[in-house]
């Protein structure tokens, strides 16, 4: 597949959310990916039909607990640039495919690991999910309405932003370093570390005294009336982000509100009254009517769209922000490249359906493959 990462070879050990997302980012940009899944066919919580986190890669089934299965993985990484895994610390070491074994076989390999807590530390072996990791990172507590409990932002901050995307960035950084040193290395990405990194701007605001209140009482957490969502007459919502004075002026023009009615907007003591006035006006029209009135202005008023609506918005259509694979809509690769644009992703293959082809390319004979399958080593 063309793209800025064309020619890069990646081995992915099948896992959940952050690891396949990191691999999808690499695959979308042109990397050649082989996913190593379990050999046993049956109910599989790691994949489902039309999953964007399974697109654009070959897919094989291997019993990595079997010595012959371990050998298949080691043969795969001999010619690979990157390995991605998302197991708890020590799992791949017990399987005989940990960093030491793989880097002995291929010293140029970048061994990318993603966990919740990291490879070391008191919690390294503890169970957890996105909500636990972002809670410990200080990224969950600020999200929510004043006087109410914190609200999980789906699993976007831990699994995807602070997890998979951070791992992909770390892998690419290690590849850049390898171009000078000629040596691979281990990339230890943790969702706690990544979610904490995502709060860098929040820490900056705190350091200068601009984030002193509790949850839901600050400028960017829905506390300020000029940075919040509002219900419209049809029960839908618009997003208002008119922080700067000139954008605020445009917003008031769109809403037909006199500035004297909402004076003191930068004074937190006046925020409830300002919010009430905005809310009352915004409830008089539908979401799309307000969006139309704000079009062509700098009012920073936009519709809050659900995922299906987002794919059909004219701006996203013009940018090609979403694609359809086998009739199923999903996000397109990003970012965009001027000279080496990637292709449209390939639809997900059937689970483990590339096992024969990949093993033949590794040098296994048809007889070898039949024997491995008879022994339950491969799908």
C-alpha cells in the first residue's frame, strides 16, 4: 500500500483497543502489517466484522504457546521493522517472544509495547481499563459538570489518544533514531503516561492561576458560558467556543443579543446569568437553523453531530474525512500528505485467512503447513 510508511514491515500480536489502533495508524500510512492472532477459531472478543481496527493487514492464526508457533513469530520478525504488543508485562517473555529474544534475532527491530500502567512500577501487574488509567493520570477528575461526578470521555483519552497514538508516535521516533544508530529498541508506552501527557495544557493553566476552581467551573470545562454546549428547540445541541472578544461579538450578532445583556462575560460571578441568556435564545431555533445562521461567520458556533451525521457533513465530505469499506463507513487515514498520500484502506480480512500465504512467503512448504495445522499450531 502506498503512503509515507510504504515498505515498513510490522508484526502485530493481536490484542485490544490501543495496540490495534497503533497498528492501524501505521497500516493506514502504508506499513505492511501481519497480525498474529490465536490459532483456535471460535468466539473472538478481539475482532468483529467491519472493525476499522482490523483493516489493511494480513491476518494469521498461530498458537504462540507452542514451540513451533513461537518459531513462526521469530521468523516473522527476522525481516520486520516493528513488533506491536499489548499484553501485561512479562507475557511475551514467558512465550519466548519477548524483547530479548526478538532483538537477538533482529537487532534493528523496534519492539513497541502498550500497557495501562507501564512495564514497571507498583501497579504494573494490576488489572485495569481506560477509566482507571485516566483516573490515576489526573485526566478524568476535571471532566464533568460542577457538583456532579466525573464523566468518562468514552475510552478516547486512555486507549486511543494516550495509548495507541502515543505508541505509534514512539515507534516512529525509534525508527528515526534507528536510521542513525542502526539499532532497534523497546518502546514502553503506558496509558497513564500518555493520558498525563495529554493534560499538559491543563497543568499550564494551573501554573498561571487560570484553573483554580473545581470541576465544571473553569474556562474550558463547560464552566464558562462562551465555551459550552447548548440545547436547541429540537432537542439537539450546538457547541459554542467564542473565547476571543471578536468571536464573541460575532456570536452575539448571530444570536441577535445586545452586548449590554451579557456584560461581564469574563467575570465568573456573571457566568450563570450570561449562560441563562444564551440558553434561552438558543432554545428558540433548531440546531441546524443555528448552524446555518452561523455559517460564514466567526461565531464559533457549530452543530454537535453524532458519528453518522459527522460522516455526511459537507466539510468532512470535501476533506474525505470518512471512507466506506465494503459499504461500512469509518474514519479515513490521517493526517494528509502532499507527496506520499496513502490509499484508501483495505477492508478487514477474514480472521486468520492469510495464514497459508504468509507462511509460504516465510519459506514453509505446503507439507510443513499441513503438519502445523494438524498439530493445532496454526489456524
